[in-house]
C-alpha cells in the first residue's frame, strides 16, 4: 500500500467513520494516459452514516473536501461510490 493510499484512507476514516472503505489504486490501468503515474487514479467505495439524507452530489462533495489536498496534488482521478448504511 502506497503513501497516498494510506493518507487518503486515514483522512476518510477520521472524517467519516465509514463502516465500509474500499480504496483501489487503478493507476496501472492508465499507463500511457496523460497524468498517469504512481498513485494517480483511484476507485473508492465508501459507506458511512455521514451520507444519510444527502444526495449523490453532496456525498461526492463531502468526500472531495476531505481529500482536497490529495486531489490538488498527486491524485488525478477519483471514482466515488458513496453509500449510506443499508444501501447496496
């Protein structure tokens, strides 16, 4: 697990106390693309009570605020699936 993954997971745990957190580094699938590199492309599935009552865009905005530093730096792409407890 790389440094960026550890930082992102730590921030998400601290801010959102997720019951499910799956963060996959998919950077190797983007070799040859612009901005491709080590720890640059990610897929996130996160379930948290913090998302209860929020729409899809509000949930994504919450995640991007938590990860603002990484998104301004090494992370080029982040796919987000943010769920409230009980959503599948």
